[in-house]
C-alpha cells in the first residue's frame, strides 16, 4: 500500500533490499522494507536543506546513501540511508530527471530541460 503517496514516480532498491519511491506531488521519498511494509518518509515541500520539490529519479550509492533528482529545485540531493540530509551534490542543473550510479562510482544524471525539447546527460566523477 502506498503510504500517503500522491504520485509515485521513480523507484530503486538499496543494497539491504529496501524499496525507495519518489513521490512527485507529496515532494518526498517513501521507504519500504523488502516485504513492502512502510518504514519512513523524508523530504517535504520546499527549497531548504533536506526539502524537495517534485522529486524524480532516485538511486543509492555503495555506502547506502540516497541520491535524489530534485527536479523542481534544479538540483541533486544526497541523504544518508535514514533520510537525513547530507548535502547538495549539484545545484546548477535545469531539470534533473533521472540518476544512476555507474560501475566506477560516477553519478550519471539526465536532464529534461523543456519537456520534449532539450535533454542532457551529465557524468559526475566526484560528488
């Protein structure tokens, strides 16, 4: 069951089997255990540290940190595995849409600047 979700968008599974879902309209990320039981939610509407505005893509790194494409705030955010804000990875993107970790630890980010028009792919070697 989608615990309070309004518009679930992207999904990933971390190294411990937890299921993470970004929710575009509730401006948050919901975390479920491997059996689908709701664990916690983080984010919330806004532009401050730890807040999200229409989050899209989500992934985890080798350390279990959570990376979120914060589409509405034009940035990519880093949280620890409990949802605690760690830092802004980048704040100079127009519309980060999806995120993924490459095999050598690089962060790959797609941008959808204008729907149906401009697309970019960025590879961040260090974050």
